[in-house]
C-alpha cells in the first residue's frame, strides 16, 4: 500500500487544480472590484473638482457683472446730466446762442 494508484493521483491532481482555479478566480475578482472602486473614486474626485471650478467661475462672473452694473452706468449718467445742466446755465446766462447750445448738447449726448 505505499503509493496511491493512478485514479488516486488523478483525483488528487484534480482537487489541487480546482482549488487553485477557485483561489485565483477569487483573487482576480477582488482585484477587479478594488480597481473598479479606485477608478470610480477618481472619477468622483474629478467631477467634484470640475463642479467646484465651474461654480467658482460662475460666482466670479456674477460678481464682475454686478460690479459693472453698479459702477459703470451711474457716473456716466451723472456726468452727462451735470454737463447738460452746466450747458443750460450757460445758455440761460446768454453765453451760448441756440446753435452753439444745440451743437454742444449733441456732442455730450453722442448724437
């Protein structure tokens, strides 16, 4: 009885091969799952970074637009009104005649 027969050796070999296949399949599936999770995490981080950059860009654009709306029209409008008022005073004082007043008014209004 020392050594197993041919059928015993084949059975032992099949068990060993089956076990090795099962173990390697399990390892491979865990590695694939881990790689999938890492890839999803990287994609999530990239998406969050893009969303944050987009939000910052939108906020900056909104601030710039708000600043331009608040500062730009008011001084130009006040300056134009002040020039027209001064022009009206000069005409009332008799310094300017109708033609000069009309020409200066057109120039101020950009006509």
